[in-house]
C-alpha cells in the first residue's frame, strides 16, 4: 500500500512510517515533547498533516512508537553484549558498558527519550521506561547469578547497579565533551565495575584472579 503527500510523491506505507518517525525524533529531541506540535513534525517530514494522521492518531502515539523502538534497541544491545562468546567475565562487563556507550552515541540522540524523557509522569511512558530498565537489569543479573551462584534478589541488585552505572557514565561522557574517546571512557567505567564484580565468589567457592590479586 502507498501513501501520498500534498506534493504528489508516493511512498510505500512502511517507508512513510519510518520517515515520519525520523522526523518526529528530530523534533522531539530539538524541542521536547510538550513544545513539539504535529504541524512541526509534518513540516519536518515534508508531508501534509492528513498524511501524518493516517499513520499516527496523535503526538503521544508517535512518541510511544519511537520509545518502543529505542527501548528495544537498548535491550538488544545489552543482551548481545552479554552473549559475547567468551569465558572471560571481565570482557562481558566491558561489552555491556560498550553497549550503553554505543547507545548514547547513536545519531538522533535516541537515548534522551529513554534516559531523559520529559514524559515520565505519563503512565504509558513510565511503564515502558520501567520495563526496559528491569529487562536490562535482569539480563545482567542472569549472568551474574549463573557465574556466582548468589541468590536471585542479590543478583538483581547487582544487575541494576551495573546497568545504572553504565548509563550514567555513558551520558556523562557524552555531555561533558572532555575529549576522552568512547573506548577509553567505557574502559574506565568497566574497570570501576569489575573491581567490585570481580570479587564475587564463583560457583564452587573459587574467586576471580582480580579478586585474588
């Protein structure tokens, strides 16, 4: 199925939807949700408002569609990092931190809608943010629990702490513009986290080299 604009250009529906989401992302990041208007988004996309409303009944639906996409991206990056084929848990921690740094460095400042949303009081937004935060913490906790043998709730506390440290340091690195490379900044945060995680007992009572040293 195709949709048309007031300029007569026709585009497949899926491509038009992607174009509108891209335009909405730019407007939301530039102006914030409350200051953005559907008129602004339609103008940025180069379409008429009726075309925009064919795909999204309102501004909140646009925002939620973007938020869903960004939350899915973050969770995927974290799960892929944890699935790195290695027996070296320090490398898993490093890969997890790189996932957060990569996410905040993406074009379009998608991270702002996940970590700095100005709609946190909106229940549909809050539930999505809570869900992705928990999903990432649980994914990390699963690996910690499997390797250390500690109880579920303890592992989840550590997973939440690691996820929080990763996203805060990544956002600080991006905002501070210190000239430190992404790799070096991620490496510093990894070293901080690993000094703590590396001290956890492994299954069977052994400890990591980092803890013994």
